[in-house]
C-alpha cells in the first residue's frame, strides 16, 4: 500500500498502524504532531489508527527559538 509522509511516497503493509508506519520510516516521535488526511491525530490514538491507500500523513516537529 502507498501512503505519503510529508509529500513523500512510501510503501507499507495494509493495516499498519500509524505508530508502526512512523517507526518503520525512522520518524522520531518525540515532540511531533501528526495529521492524517488533514486531521490531527492525538498520540493516544496512533496505535489504533490505520491509514488507507493514498493517505497523506503530515509530521510537524515542535521547535523553539528566539
């Protein structure tokens, strides 16, 4: 199955959870927000959320600066 992480096409197994997909693609999950098809998914729901074929996953990393 093909999904898009920050507009980059990646292949994954059908039924893979959001957590598994992020880990398999080396995405550090500390201090990030994740949107699936333009809807923010709370971290507690990542293990129960399964993207569909063609889903868009946006990773937003928190940063600080001045």
